[in-house]
């Protein structure tokens, strides 16, 4: 006859799960409120802020938000919010590609290269992590203005191809340091060059760290507001993060329903990307932290 387990063995895990679930609901509640508010009439959103489920579902917020309310046109071509989504995908995608290429090369040099001043350069690279980006904002703007790049995405994309993020270099370097060097020696015996080892051995094994880097880079640029605000001038070039501001007009009033609808839609790509890459994200972060 099987012995019954004491109830206290189940009580502690149950309390832990309830506590985690409660904290999770509290953290995600603002997001749920925003999604539900996108189906409410704009005039009733804040009057019924305590009510999560709409009394009457209003889908016009989504139509009005997608068409920008008035159906704006440029040279006769209608502009929808899809234009701004495409701008965000293009900007974030190209900049992320440049970040991956340049950061991987620099990280490989720090991990496997032997050159004079390597430790000093690595320390200086880590020092850039402690430098607030706002300090460089004015000199960078003056520099790009002199180059004639203001008014385009070049100030935000071109530097990405020159490994400007010390965080990503540090993350990938730590991951590469965890790859056994015996693989390098075996590849050398087979005739691989320094860059051949990088392309055939190190790079394929660094996929988790590269996916983590790409995910963070894409999300940060997708959410970037200050960069496009400084450098992008024409409305049709706005990314989604900057286009959302157009729904807020202090002189006329803010169309909260359309704003919440497009804000919800702008979260969908990030959620989908995270769902399909969370395995590599956890692996990349945990493995990169094994060595410093």
C-alpha cells in the first residue's frame, strides 16, 4: 500500500506558483489594459479606466489608426501605418545586420587574436559601457550634420557596421572564450587560416550569442525614439516609434484609441521574435556569463 505524501510538500510549491502568477499578472496588467483600451471609444477610455473589458467593442480605432485618421497622402500615394512599420523593419534590420557582422569580427579578435595593446583596448571598450549615450549626442549630431547625413537614416545605420556597441562585443567575446581552443588547433592542422577558423569553426558555434545580440539590437532599434527624432526630418520616413507621436496633438487632442491600437500592433513583431528565439536567448546569455 502506497504511503500518502504529507500535504506540506504540496503547499510550499503551490504558494510559490500563486505568488509568481500574481506578480506576473501585476507586471503584464498595463499591457493588457492597453490592448483592451484599443477596443474602447476614445471618449470612454479614461472614464472607464477601472473596467478592463469594454462595454461595447469599437474596432474603428484600428481602422483610424492604420489610415492615420485622415488618409494622408504623399504625391498622391496614400500613406498608412504600414509605411512606418516598413521603415522600422528596414532601419532595425540593416543596423542589426551591421552590428552582428562588426561585433563578431571584433569579438573574435579579442578572443583569439594576439596583438599589442589588446588588454588596454579591451579595457577601453569596457569603459564605453559606463559612458552615457547622451554625452555623445551633441558632438555626434554636429559631426553628422557636417557630413550632410542629417535627414536620413545614415547616422543610425552606418556606425553600426563599425562595432560601436561595447556591450555586444563583450557578450560575444565571453561566449567565444568558452569555445575550446583545441578546435582551433585541429583546424590549423587541417590548414585553416585565422579567418578560416572564424568562418568555419567559431562563427557556427557562436550562433546562440549572435542570436542574442541580434535580438537585443533589433528590439532596441525598433523601440528607438530619440535617434529618429534627431536625424529623420520627413514624416514619410518616420519609424513606427516616432509615428505613434502623431496621434498625440496637444492643440486638438490625443486620439488615444488609435494610439493604443497601433501601439499594440507595434508590439506584435517583438512578441513573435521573442517566442521563436527565447531558447537561443537564454542559452546565449547564460553561456556568455560563464567567463569574464
